[in-house]
């Protein structure tokens, strides 16, 4: 059986790499000015046998992020992971949301 693992990360952009400094002045393109831009979630499918014996997931997932996704312009830092045991249930659509919102009395 295969399981989906969600990998939660902090997402940062290097404003120095695009020539913008903290005060929006032009900077040397080699300057590092990392700023937190929020969070990002990755996923990986892992078989039950691997999941049963997986050790040091933080180190492995961070290594995967460093190798495949981090560069001079953006980086992802591992925060946590979780096994997604079920697929989320859809609560509705944007039309459902608007209809419900309009029906509320403020």
C-alpha cells in the first residue's frame, strides 16, 4: 500500500539575487537577502514497507529539498511532515461559499 506524506516547509526568496536590497535599492547580484514568503507543502508517495522503517525523515526530506528545489533565488526549509491518511472531503465550491455568505445575517 502506498501512502502520501505531506512535507511542510518555510519558503524564502532571495531579494538580493534579483538586484533588490532591503530598502529596494539596486544591489550586487551576489548579495544574499533572504525573506520569508510564507509556507509551501510538498508531497511524496511512500510504500508501507518504507514507511514502517523510515528513520530521520527531517534530514532526508531536507536533503531532497536542497538537491532538487533550493537554489540562489528560492529555498525551502523543512518544518514538519505528516502521513495523509485520507483524502480531504470537499466542502463545496466558490458558488456555495458566496451563497452561504450572502445568507448570513450580520
